[in-house]
C-alpha cells in the first residue's frame, strides 16, 4: 500500500528503531528476518541454501551475491545458475565497494 499514512507510520517506526538500537543491530535484525527467496528467511537459511555454508564462512563474492538478491529475492534459482544481469551488476558494484572500504581500512573479511 502506498499512502501518506503508511509512509508516516514507517517514519515513526524507523525513528523508534534508531532511538532503540545501534545501526549494526538494526542491520543484524533485518538480515536475520528478511526474505531471501526460495522460501528462505534469514541470512542463515539463505547462506546454507545457496552455498551450504554458515554466514560467517561466506566469501566476499557469496556475501555480495546474497545482498544483491534483496531487491528481487526470487531472481536466481541457484547461485551457480544466476543469469539475471541486474544481479550480476549489483554483485560487481558491491565487490568494488568492499574493495574500496578495505583500502580505506574500514572493511573486514
């Protein structure tokens, strides 16, 4: 539903979340609950489904792949057979951003 009332409600919820949690905590909550496609919710289910790995064992490429699915979670039936060019472009952008963050000393893993 797109309405001014809903946008106002979303703004209030966002403010409450920001007042209650740190940004990293909000991100963690989101990643642990968001839909990742193929009936999988939460990063643990998604990482195991696509890569048979725990989230803390994902490579940079695997992490970028999962994040690139968020705008359209059902875009790729499998990581190895993903033909969606938008997903591929998002992966490339994310990998460049990770590299940039590493060179600035802000990245990890």
